[in-house]
């Protein structure tokens, strides 16, 4: 079946550090890929998405590239801020299905 | 900015009791979803709902669960006889369309604790 594996957290960084959160997937067909973020006390919010191979999703300084050859969609940010502290979820959706398939989530804490 | 709301934020119930979790989706959205996350585990899809009927459901969504849109604004998840293993965070979501990667907007969740 379809699944998403993302790196175990928690991740703790200092402000302005480089962030990578790894995400790999298993899917039949060609899924769309997503990163969702959950800030404390809030719902999951779409951060970025990519719908086909080699697409790069980007938003708020975060980027992720859809790599079909390595079945990966790693999240990166060049310089994190304290306000980026949240839980990050990688997810996929396959054609013809409405459901999102999520990874476990990675908690990021950024210290000043 | 429109948002999905959920009530209550935390529900404690005894095993065997019925619970109803409530959600108000974004007003012009047509697809509605429930997901859950057991502590330490993945967010799991439960069910999607469109045009007043279930359009897709997971293996988790058995006869103990039901969904309803009782009026033009609310979307509810009912668990008929709760079990300890139903303890989880339940997220409601809505979207304008179901497939083709349309964004699903999530509520803040209801934490259900079954004792």
C-alpha cells in the first residue's frame, strides 16, 4: 500500500541554522506530495506541494523537490527562525483517491 | 481568513459511551474529511464525505463510526460505543474539491480520551 516515512524527531536547531527533514514514500502510480505544518494549538496547514516529478514546491522560505528516482520529497530551509517551531508532516495523495496518507510528523524546535 | 473549527477541544468519555465530535467546515467547501492521530503514530484517514454520502472510507471506519451533515454548516463524527483504542486526536478537514491535489483545510482537532 501507499506509505510515507519521515525522519524521526524531535529536531532542535539554533536560529539561522539549515534545516532538512527527510521524507520518502511508497506509492502506486504518480502521487502528489505535500508538506503540512502544525503550529501549537492549531490545525494542519498546507506548507507546500508538488504534483509531478522534478517539481519544486516552495513557501515561506521552505522548499522541497519531488524526486521520482529516489522516491523522496525532503523539506529544506536555509535559515530557520524561532517562529518555524512546529510539527511538520509529509503526505501523499494518489490519483482517484481523496485521502491524504501522512508520515508520523517531525517536531522542530528552533532556539534563539 | 475562513477556517475549520472543531468542538470540543478535549472530550473525556467512559468506555462504551457514545461520543459525537463536531466540526464546522469552511462554508463554500464541498468535501469533508475525518482523520485521527493516535499518540505517537501517524495521522490516519478515516472517511470522506461529499453530497451527503460517504465517498471513501478506510478499514478503520467500521460500523462503530458514522458521519453526518445534519444541517448546512456542521459535520459530525459519531462513535457509537467507544473503546480504549479510540483515544486519539481527531481532525476534521474540508476542501473545495476532492482529488487533483486541492488543499484540504484542517481544524485544530479534538482530543478524545476514553477511560
